[in-house]
C-alpha cells in the first residue's frame, strides 16, 4: 500500500510578493520561488493528504503525451520536496537541531567591562553595575591581560579575535584601553593572528587626539545617540540631570569628519513615547552623517515607565517597515541608506543563516567584569545570573555548556514549530531575564511582531533580487569585511 503524503507545514512558510509565491524553507532558512508544479503539489496536499498515485491523478493532464511529461515533472518535484522535508511520506523527519547539547564553545570575542563608572546618568540604563564616575570600579591591567590569555587558551585555533571595550563609559578608563591595544597587537601579531577592537561610547570624552588614535587602530565604533535634541535629551543626561545633545553632537561631528578606517554607526534606544523611526534616522544619517543606525526598543527594562506598551511597539514596527520601504527604493538605485535592522535581516536571509542559539553569548563571546568574573554577555555584568568562571581560574565549561544546552531544547515551547525559529531562536537572553526572570524563557511578548518583520524582510529581499541583485554584491556581501 502506498504511503500517504502530507505537507509539513512547520517546515515551509509562504510569502506572496505581487504575483509570485515565495517559499521560505524554515529548516535551512533559504528562500525559493515556487514554480507551477511546486505550487500545485503544495496546494493539493494542503487541501488533503493523499498517496503519490492519487497526487499524480489530481495533477496529470488529459492527453497521454501530456500525462507522461506532467507525471515526470511531478515525480521530480515531489522527490525534491521530500528531500527538503516540505512533504513527508511518513518517514521520520530530521530534527531542526541535530545536536542535543553544546559540547564545546569557540570563544573568539571577549568584552572587557573596563569601568562601571559613567559620566552620564541615562535614565533607562540597563547596567546593573553602573556607578557614578567617582565610584566607578575600574578593571586593572592584570585582569584585562588575563582575559586575553583566557581567550587564547580557550580557542587557540581561531585565526581572528575581537576585543570589545565596554562600560559605563569605556573611555573613562582610557589608559587601560591604550595599554591593552598595544598588548593585543603584539601578542596576537606574534602568533600570526588578527585582532579587531570594538567600542561603544557616549562620545562625550572624545578628543581629536583620541579619535586619531582610534582611527589608527581601526576600532569598530558605535555611538549611543537617540536622535535630535528633543528625543536624545529625554533620557541621555548628565549626573546632574542636564541634557547631553549639544556636547554629543559636537563630538560626533568631529568624529565623523576625522574617522576614516571603518564606518561609524549610531545605536538608538527607543523608550515609551518615542516611535518616530524615520525622523530619528533622517537626523542621524542625513544631518549628522552616521553610516548606519540601529534601533533597540525597550520592552523589559527595570523601570516600567520606559518600557514600550504593546500598541507603541506595534507602531514602532510599522514605522520600521515604512523606513524599510525607503531602504528598498534606495536599494533599487544601488544605494544603502544605513538602516541596520533591515540590513542585518536581509544579510541573514541572503546567507541562509540558521541559528540554533539566539546569539554568540557564551558560545563565541563572554564578558568580563571588573573582578574578572565571566558573564554570559555585557548586559549581565552586575546581575544575579551566576557567572561562568573567572579569567584567572578559567571558564566553568560544564556550567556554561549546560546553560547553552537548555536553550537548544525547544520542546514544549512556542519556538518548536515557529516559522522564524531558526532566525530568532527564542530571542535575547537578557530580554528574557529582565522580562520573565529567566534567561531561557522565549521572548513571547513580541513574537508576532517579529514574525511579521521577517515576512517583510523576505519581501524586501525578493524585490531587490528581482530588480537589482547587484545591490547584494555591492552592499550585503562586503559587509563582513568591516
């Protein structure tokens, strides 16, 4: 008796773009246009399960010659869909994630929390170990060097490493940063390995001398800036409560005029009441000259007054899609307008990224606090989440791999059959920790918005590929070089 054929809905998601039916193959995060036969098979099986013989009968034409050709075409397409596990004949399906636990990590990035002190007192700051400048706890050279040695010990076979300087405001411990850059360039250089430096700064301590030094060492720079004065000064204030827009703008203009080695991006934090995506983007890109702008809505901060309510978050995503349509128009003219949220999504779709875990935290990256304790990422320094060892004693590998392995198991969660499960993987650990008190809890509070955002990204990507695929070669593929 012939096996019954079924459509595996959890493995395929359809997005309609004009008259074209696009199939997003969920297990591989790949996208393909459904030809006529593929569409017919999917429609027939969506209507009801049937045997292969019954399927051929449904789809075959009337004439004998046409029957043979059509049957061959249906047979070949069916084999492909069975191989992709979009159609099942009852055989066991491959698990989304073949491994059941993380056995080893490949840490190639270390985040040095060089000072808990900050010269600003931003009202929405998530840093649980943040201090005023006078009370800041600075990382010492011994701990910083031990962090790098830990990196080399844990992953000696990597060819490229990244050292991230974070705070507080990292430039408030400028001396350590300068010493560590010199140390790293000598240490990694002697091993024939490359090292990249990354820093997020509020820009207030920048001088021409510092900018030129950062430029000489090719720092990847991101500036925390929330938009024009009326928005930026809502939350980004000095310890005394004064707005910081004027000084930040002055410093940013100097930075962007002098900095040449790498593109400089702006990171925008969106709080309750702030939804003008296009206005903020326009100010930071067109007025100030940033290369990219990325938006991060606050939904799980410690103070509920800053958290976006559901209707505001919906408005934010609608406004992101409006900016995304401008991104599309520019892309068709072979221009990149620096909307990094959409740019990254299109990169993920184009490269077929399939994530078993939400990010590299714990897997490729660890954050070191001023005491040398190893945290899952920079957002967790100072939190109650247990740490995973210390740079002086080494990584607690068993605890770390146990932690990561919990997120691999999607059974019993909404992620198990979600169509973006391999792009989202349950969402940010810290977002879950702040919202639910559990870093392993999926970020259910914006699942539907994220699914819609991915569908939008698929549409934009498809339109670019159809009308100007050169944009991908010119602006997506080279992105890795930065």
